[in-house]
């Protein structure tokens, strides 16, 4: 029996969305860690999960992805500021 079309499209979307979120998390782990820290302080996330966010931040720093993305983000912001002025 074939699966309905809507479940296939949902799976396909999840197959794109989750890897994109993971790449975004690896590229900019600091803001994600800060967001999670705020949610943990509010009681919306368990405090025990915070080491995962810290580990991703350290891993991204070690492989050089986070510093690279921070530099690219700074350059993009500088170019946008030039155009505004």
C-alpha cells in the first residue's frame, strides 16, 4: 500500500530542515547557546542539556567553522553598512 502524498512531503521537508538547522547551529553556536541558556533559566529547557550546547560551541571553535562564519558575518555587515551610508 502506498503512503499518502502528504507524509512523503513532510518527511522530505524534515530531511531538509533538520540538516539545515544543524549546519546553522554549527556555524553560529554562540547565539544558539545563549538562546538555550535563556530558556533554561526560564525553566523551559532542562539545565542538564546545557553541556550539549557548550560542546557544540567548543567543537565548532576547534574545527574553525564558528570563527570563519563570524568573520564572514562581520564582512557582510560592514558592506551593508557602507551601502546604507
